[in-house]
């Protein structure tokens, strides 16, 4: 596998998995509840009564979105050297549109029974989580090269 593929896989899986833990810490729920919340994007409220199958679905959805988000950054980084040379700043900056798209486009268009964070503290903590997500993806993208 080439450096681009490794960067997408490592960045996506690691950032996505850490994001579950960050969401659990921010919201004071177990990671399993977070996975049910992710699955609720497809299943709606029924996700919270669907047991382990819904949690596994949530994990699959989380990783699929994380890989897609990572792929966008990594592929851009193979074409724009400054995304690799200034990877930390670029990754943190990437977290801002990721936060906006996930909270104000993806979640509202899904079947999830909740809305984007509304209180200033939840907005800030969730945004910080996405800045970390972007930094992790950028860390792995820093060595990706155009094939």
C-alpha cells in the first residue's frame, strides 16, 4: 500500500476512534451510547433500543465518515505541499469545516433525534474535538505524496 492509502486508513481509523472517546467525554456518556447516537442518523430513535447491532452500525458509520473526511484531506495534501509542510495548522483549520458540515448539514439531514450543540460550552468543546480530529488526519497526511 502506498503512503496515500496508509495516511487515509491510519488517519481515518485513528481520528474516528478517538472522536468516539472525545464525544463520550464531552457528553458524559459511554462510547456505546455514542455509537447508538451515530447509528440514530440512519435508524432514528429506534437505534437506542436496537442493542449491539446498532452500536456496530454506529461504529461502521463513524469509520466510513472518518475515512471519507481523511481521504479528502489526504488527497488534497498530495496536491498541495503546504498542507503537508504546515500540517498541524492545516489540520486544525480543516477541523472547522468538518465541524460545520457534520453539525449543520449531515446531522440535520439524518434521522438523528437531536440537533447541533446549542450552548456555547458544547459548541466550543465539540469544535475542539473536530480540531483534534483534523490534526490527527493531517499528522498522517504529512508524508503522503502524489503517486
